[in-house]
C-alpha cells in the first residue's frame, strides 16, 4: 500500500497527462485497437458506479491482462484491490498498486452513509494524478463529484469555467463527438462557445479530423425555434474563430446525430446531452448501431481540466470499465490532453479578452 493522498496540489506542481503534444494527429485513438507502446499509469476509482466494486474489479483485471504496459493504481477498499491482485499472474502483480482512500474528508450525508467513502475515492484518484503518482483517472462514479474533484485537484484551462464531458457515438457514416453529456446542465451561450472549441480540438487531435464540422443541437432548424439558449447561441457560435480549421455548421436535430451527415461534433447542454446519450446507448444495445464498425466505449473524457479524466457510465459493465481504462491509457500515450489544450489556448485567450472588454 502507498500512503493516502490528502489536500490540494499547488498549481505550479500540477501535472498534465503527457509531456509533449503528438507530432501528428492523423491516426484515431481507439480503446479497441492494440495498445500503443509506453507505460500508462491509471488511477481507478474502485467504488465508482452502480455495481461497484465488483464490475470495476472485473474491468480493471481485464484491462491489466490485455495491456502488458499498463500500470494500475487501485483506489478504494483493500478487499477490492486484493481481489484483483489475487486473480493476476505473479508476474503481473508488480504492475498493480493499491491506495486506500482516506475517510472523513467531509461529513457523511445523513441519508447516504456511504457517500463520504465513495466520493473520497475519486478525489484521492484525482490527487494521485495531480501529485504525479498516476497519469490518468478512470471512474464510473457520480459525475458531479468527478467533475468537481478534477476541477479542484487538477485545475481548469485558462478560459474554461465549465469543463465538458465528451462522448463518442457511432453514426451511419462513422463516429460523432457529443458534448456536453453531463458536466454542465445549465450553460449560457458563452459556455457553449468554449465547448465548441473543446469539441473541435478533440475531434482534430483524437480522431484526426481535418476541419471538423460543429453543430448545435436543437428541436428544429427553422429560424426562431428552440429555447432561449438555442435562439441566442447561433450568432455567438457563427462568429467564433475555431481551432484545427473547424467551422460552425449550424443547427442540427436528433436524427442528424444518428446519420452523422451534417456534423462531426454536436454541442448541447449537459442535461439534453446526457438524456440523448443514454437513450442512444440503450437503443444500440437492443438493436444494431447505425454502422458496422466497432461501437465506441461507454465512456467520456472530461475536457478543460489539467489532466486526463475518463468517466464511465454509472451502469458500466466490466467490459465498459476495461474500455474506459484502455481509452485513458491511449489518450495519455498520445499526449492528447496537452495537445487539445494547446489548440484552444489562443482562442480561449481572445475570448476572455473580448468578454473582459465588453
């Protein structure tokens, strides 16, 4: 066991998930592909998820056995980490360490006596990355706790007040990035503008898309339709200087998310995005997805914080957790998060200057 990690790390000591940006982004990062070379140290929240720790233990074991260069830092109760160690071959056990999450970081919720224990786990996993003990975090736990822990422990990028969760969905023509899927349920048009930049940079770096098309999800493309946010945002988004040669493609509807014909990236509020994501995931589990390619993992990356954070579905299976760990490892090995940050920084600074002068 290594000692519990307590407290917040000073900004100058925080680490990103890679030292350099990749030289090229033409190759798509996929958790399903053969692992790339290079060690990846992933902090896994053992208590995160509806069926934790059993499915997390199963997923961590699968991930460790599939990737010989993977190292795991298991954050949670000793009995859960012991189950993984016992199932591994002796030669693989050296790649797995256990870290007990400290109790008493805050008072337990009166109606949920285990919430303190569960949420301290993801905070400890985030701090492991911040202090250099791990390269990325994977959790299937409470989204709000994960997002707030990451923002506080790793810091947010300049110009990003509200980080976004980005998920990948299959479409009839390939794949589509949907954000936000749960981190920010009540954004304004300026927050959506930041998320458009994040999504465009993610599409370029992770999926190798040249000049990605970014659309705004709404209930109809006719002028004046939608709520206040959907009526106010198009003018702001159309005027943006986007990274990676991306362009704002206008309004899109739910069917466009399935076809993929109008946009490569679709931006919406976290409430609508989460509802859409879960509905499509369930539909694709019952019937075939719209293309014959492999279905992306049920996991989302948190964009806008100073480290690699992957959030799995709360109802994740062992396969889902394993895919989330593999995705986190691939993102780290390609230094994807620093590369995305580098792409959006000039636009983020200009956006902040514009807001400050208005």
